[in-house]
């Protein structure tokens, strides 16, 4: 096993706060991703939380202070539970009654100008 690397947790936090992946941070320090995840779990979480706060701050600025309507709508959906309203209008009538199949077959036959098929006779059993 090699010597333990001297890695500053604050540097891990800074790299994570600008979107560095575990692999990128490991590469920066010359260690494995497992080392980064194992030794700097809290620093990674803190950095990623700072990144999320930074993104939200910018989104808020663009939406509220600069009046970006699309961003305001998105922020409303994310933080205020707002949603798009979809009105569905239909003039379709749904028929819920059922007719016997023979009546339906007769109607179809009449519409097509054909006669209703006759029933097959049972063979006699003498």
C-alpha cells in the first residue's frame, strides 16, 4: 500500500462546487475515485450542495431580477407547485349500451347491402 496522499478537503469541496466529477477530482489529485469517495464524502457533498445553490441563485437572478419569463415559469413549477393546465374538450359521444351480437350483425349486413349469414344446420344423428 502506498503512502497516504496529502489532499486538502477544501480543495475537494471547491472542485465539487464547480461540477467536478469523482473521476475528475481523483485525476486532479492523482488518486483513485474510491479514495476520493471514501476519504472526502462530506467535502464532496458540501461542494455539490454549494454548486446547486449557485445554480439556483443564478436562475433566480435571471428569472426575477432580469424578468426571464421562461425561468419564472420554471421556478414556479419547481418551488411553488405550479403546473401547466391542460383543458381537454371533446364532442365525441360514447355509446355505453350493448346490443345482442345478432342485432349488430344484422345492422352491419343491412349497411353493407348483404344478407345476414344463415345458421349452419346441425348434422342429423340417426
